[in-house]
């Protein structure tokens, strides 16, 4: 039956349009007929929306079956002894499954009969396929092993940070996953070799970092060397905890330790040895002088795809570059004001050097200095948490903890980061800080980074998304770089509006991180679209930021191995601010900052054009309420 007729069957005033009778032939007053039509359509919309949500939840369960890791991230224990298939064949299988699901979606549901929220769900499911198809031609362009991320560090982190051991079966699953990690690592290595055969390799510095990180995973007992290796220390501590809790006896604990040792030495170590040997052999084929992806086969098209994915817009590299230059100039003006406020007699560049080099702005590189850094971050977060009810209606239930990065993956000057908790709250969200080099961790930036990674930043946004009800499950786990990182950068400014940064040097630190993200627009596009060298990028960064030298070098090398990713922060922030300014102008006295924030966060992560539509709908609803 045509859609228009199917709808009309439920509209009393238009039955004749499909049934053949004259429209004016109905008897009785028009108002009851209109009310009946409205009621019938509402029921139809409710039914179609409910059916779509059930379908999407069922499809998401199928999608999760491809990823035991994602199930673990969600706090679940099904497929607990398994890890993902990382082969290209498995990726092809998942893509074909997604294609079938979108064809089924389009055949099975009437978009016009869905609520606005359900229409967004429909679009987001199809958007997954759109992005996957766009990325498919470039799957060998991704640097699977680099200093920022890669399976060589991700696999150990999954076991250490996310694999809970509450009973005997969980320990067995842990041991099983040690063997699975060996298989997965070899699959990732095979893909890296395929990419290298096509002339696609990360710069030499990335290989060197991956070698160092990989050796750290398999150093110490039971492999040899001083101390315990990270995985052995984790496995034995979790087995010991079971023993102490009375979940297992001494004989069973000994058997589990022996099994873990065997899996580590007999399975995992050989896989890491293969990775290390290949990297050492292939190192001579890498470039000492790093360059952007423009040099790769189809590099320009690849970078366009990365920008589209990262920003969820159609902005070109040139447009993003110009936005970055304008933002750098604007923020420098604000920095000049703070320089004058603190009474510094000199140029802005001299002030950068002062803040970068004066010892007062750093904690000592001691255990006490590192703990002082973490404790100060906790205090800042505690303050802002007390302000939240005045600015948000939606508040996260999940806990947040602040930790130092595990030793095997810690890097001097590397960016702090957030790892989400589980939706059921059994695992808290974690704000991780790299503290191996306190000379790369200036005090003025400590407050702003805590807000970005914690609250009101990533922890708040991601936790609220995971705790949403009334939307399909896949939307609670959605990630869009420009939205998520844009919110994190917006949260840095929002914290100032909430009363933070009472020390002008901390406020200068806030501007330091904001100009940092504006610099990213210039440098990322410079490296990957304009042919900039690593040294050109470092020089531009240094001239426009007081960030520590170690931070700057680490940042530029990050952009080189993760093309486009760094552009999402500033583009996302600017869009959220634009939407806020537009809503305030449209609503006047009816504008409510709590309502605006709830509208931004209450639908989960979204591509920026869909976020705009959601905010427009919120503004219209507020306007209608005001006019009553």
C-alpha cells in the first residue's frame, strides 16, 4: 500500500482520498473528526517509533557480536574469553552486514511516521554506513601502530583496565584472552605489512616509540628482566584477590597463575617478538624527516575523508586553515590582556618563554610532585562539581577518578585523556595523566585540562550519553569527534563562566589550551595539505603558544600519525557557541542555559548538522511555550 494511503486510512477527514468516496460526505461535526485523526496519527507514530527502536536494539546486539572488546567496555561478560577479529576479511564481513542492515532499515520503516528523535536514530544508523563506505578505500592508510595508539598497547590496556575478575570463570577468560591477544596482534601486524607493501608507513619516530612500548609490555617476570611485566602483575593481583575473597582455593590459584604464565611466555611473547622483529627490520624504510599524508598514494583524497569524518562537515582543508589563523589572532589578543593584568613587562613571545621556563610553573619530577598534580586536579573537579546544578538539569551518575597513565604506555609530554566507565556504573570513568616528565606538565594548564577531560567535559558528556533512556542503545555509545571534542573544548570556556580560573595564570592556561586547538587547525592542515615539515609545524606552534617544548613536539607528532583528528575540537566548539548565541538571540529572556545544555547533551553524540537541527527544535519548543 502506498505510504500516503496507509497514513490516510487513519485520518477520518481523508478516507475518501484512498477509498474513493467524496471527501465532504462525512457526517457529524468536523472537530471530533479532526481530533480522531490527530489521535490516530499519534498512535501510528508511536507504533512505528517503538518498532524502529526495537529493531535498532536488535541490530546493535548483532553489531556487538563482532566485538567482544566493546561488550567488555560496556561492562558485559558474554564472549569474555574472546577478542575481536582484526583481519581485513572480518572488516569486509562487518561492512557487508551493515549494508544489509541499512537496506532493511530503508525497506521496513516509514521515516515520515517517526518522532523527531526516532528520525535522528534512523539517520544515525544510515550515517554509520555512509562513513564506513567513505573510509573503505583508505583502510590501509591508517597507521595501525603508532606512538599514540595501536593494538600493541590497547590489548594490554583492555585486560588491565577493563577485564574485571570477580570469579573463577573471569580468571579463565583472562587467561584465554592472553592467547587471543597474540592472535589479534599478529592480525594487526599482517595489516601493517600489507600497508607497508603499498608504501604506507608512519614516520620513523612512530616506529621507535612502538618498539619501546612493545618491549615494555614483555619486560619483567615472567619474561626476564627486573620486576614484573604489566600483564603478569595484573594477572597475579587479580588471581590473588579471588583467593583472598574466598572465591577460589590455593590449589586453583596456583593453577591459574601457571596457566597465565604459560599463555604469556608461550603465546603472547612470541607475537610481540614478531612485531618487534618486523619493526626493527622495516625501520630503515621509514623517513627520518616526517611528512604529512599528502605524500601517500591517494593522500589528498584520504585527508579529505579524514577531515569529513573528524569534523562531520564539508569544510575543506583551506577553509579550516583560515579559521585556525583567525582564531589564533583573536586568542592572542586575549592573552595580551592577561599579560598586562599580571604586570609582565615584555612582549607576548617573551611572556610565553617566561611561563614555559620559569620553575614556579612546574611540580617537581618526584613521586610527591606527581601526587600533588593529581590531588590538585581532584580539587579543581570537586569545585566545579558543586556548580553543576545551576548550569545543567541532566547530571551524570557515574563516578570519576583521576589516575596516572600505566608505566608501559606512559610518554613524556603526551596528551591527557579520558576513558569512559561502564554504563551500569560498575567501572568509573578515568581521567589519565602522563606524569613521567613533570617538565611537560605546566601548572597553569592543569586546571583547564581537568575540566576538559573530567567535568563539565568528557566525563559528563559521555556518562550522560551512556545513561540516556528512551533512545536505542547504539546512540548511548555513539562517538563523533567534532561533537565530543568540541564539547570538551566548550567545557573549558564554560568552566570560566561557572567561576573557575581565579588565578590569572590558570586563565592564561585556559587560553593556552584554546589557542593550542586553534593552532591545530593551522598545523594539521599545514602538515597534510600544504606540505609543511615537522619543524615548520613546531616553529609555528612555539611562536604562538607557551606550551612546554616537550608538549609541542609530542603534539605535532600526534597530528602526523592521526591526520584530521585534531581539527574536530575547535570546529565543534565554534559550532556549539554559534548555536548557543543563536538560541539566546532567538529566545531573549526565555533562553535557559540549563535547558540549552540539556538539549546539547540529551541526545547523545551527534554529527554537527544533526545537532543544529536538535537545537533548532529546542528553540522552537521554547518559543511556543513562551507564547502561551
